[in-house]
C-alpha cells in the first residue's frame, strides 16, 4: 500500500479540505431541519428542505457535466467562494442585530448548490491522480477523515446550536474560508482542458451522455437500493431530529442531562466514533465471509437499528440501536463500494459515477419528504415506513447479487 508521504499533493490537500468541510457539515447540517421546523413548522420545513435538495441535485448534474469541459479546479474554486459568502450572510442573518430565517434559507440553497457544483469535480480529480492500486487506501483515508471531522462538528453543533448559533456560524465561516484558501492556493488542476466548444443545446448533450447509463438496468437498480439505504441514515438529521426535538423529554445519563437536540448530536457523534474506531477491524472481519450474504445480513442489522432509533425516546435504547445501525453500515459500505467499482465499463466510468452521485440527493429527497409525512402519521407508521425502505433495498439487492457477482468476475479478468 502506498505511503501517505508518497501521495500526490492534491490528495493531501484534498484530505485537509475534506476535514474542514465536514466539520462544517457536521456542525450545521443535522440541525437545519430543527431550525426551519422552529420557524415554519414541520410540514413547511420538510418542503423547504426538499426544494433545497432538488436544486442541489440539478446543479450536481451540471457540475458533473462541466467538470470534464472546464476543469476540476475552476468549479471547485467557484463553489468554495459561493459557500464562503453564503456562510458570512447566514451568520449575519442570525446575529445579535437581526434574525432572518428567510435569508438563512436562501443561503442554505446556495450552500447546497455549491456542494452539488464541486462534488463531481472533486471526485473526478482524485480519480485523475490516483492509480488503481492506490484508490482503496486513498478512499479509506478520506472516509476516515470525513467521519472524524463529522464527529467534531456534530458535538460542537449539539452544544452550540440552541444558545450560541451566531458564534457557531462564525466558527463555520472561518473554517469555510480556510477550506477555500486550500483550494485556491494549493490544489493543482488535473485535467488538461482544451478550449471547450460552445454548445447551444446543453441539456440535449447531457441527455445523450447519460442515456446509455440509464439503460443499464442492473446499475439503476443498484443505485435505487443504495438510495433507499442511504435515506435511512439521513433520517437521523431530518425526521428523527425533528421528532427527538419535539418529543424527547430531558433525561439524565451518567449525571448529564440530555434534551432532544443534544441527543441528536451525540447519536451522530456515536455513529462517527464507531466508524473511526472499528472501520479497519470490521473490514478485515467481513473478508472471511461470502460478500453477498454479508451484504444482505448487514442490511437487516442496519435497517432494524435505524427503525428503532426512529421510534424510541429512551437514551439507552437509542445508544444501543445506534450501535447496531453503525455496525451494519460498516459491514455494508465496503462491499457495496466493491460491487459498484465492478459495474461501469471503462469508457463510461465518469458517467456512471456521476449518476451514482445522485444517490445522495435522492436519499435527501426521501428523508426531507419524511419530515412532512411525519407531521401527518403516527410514530409507529413512520418507523414501519423506514423499516419498509430497508427491506425493499434488501429485496432488490437479493435479486441483483448474481448479476453483480458476474460483473465482478468479468472485471477481475480484464
């Protein structure tokens, strides 16, 4: 395995950039549902966040398309500058001098769009500069860095969100500025861009680029299953967050008193700490077993964990089943990623990865809709829907595994 010191400079800078960016994400993103539910009610909050996700997804399609035309760094710099300005304005909109949820929402849209704009470019940049034998180590390190940063951000957000929101946003703004400076001054362009031809019908060209990918039924089914599974985790910062805030009574836990907001932050932190500490161990452990059966078993554990967390208000139950949900995640992710790597044809890899990148936005749409749905349905019904989402993904993957195994075998022979 390649040593860290031997990695391309962009990889090292990108890992630092991810660390600062995901501290930001952990500190504010899980609490936005609570913020807007406070100001507008749960029904409207769900629709607002759904609209935000739709905009981010649309911008992400353009970002994936233009990353191959204008270069990676240019899009990353534009997105970073937009993000920095948006957080400055958001801090001002929640300062001692004014409170404007309307302005905060507009800035939330800009922030979501900026992540959609530079996400495909940043991922493509890493693929540009890594050799196949390096990628497993690079992406494992990025996954670890992301979770460590999200832990710190979640704890900080949980402690500061209710009473120190302005100070929290100032900290986020400074972190965003540092991340932006890293991109501007230390990232190198990795794509040799020729002068891009002017295209009159951009949407038509995008449609043509993605048409072949959409015709791959195995891949589209695989993405659908992944979207449903990802939505379970995202319910924690959407429907579950709003439910805990509204319903969970203050409880003592080892001489500490937890409210619903604090519980949310510590559940996110528990998830991330377990990932940081157990990723290597569980990855080694699952290699001893058949990948298809392990994947299906992990989905059951993962789904039961989040279904119980979506219903219970008891601190002990929440912590215990968050542990099960996280172990299921750690069993699932490396196998799911390995299957994903075997699906695309080499000449269409970027297009496949761009479509797979939409998985997160689709999962966000589902989890945003659940906030609104939760204002109409009982907790029992919502937990049943969450459990059902996981089981639909289980059935899809159960049927896909023979095809996935064939593709993996075919890819290994090339």
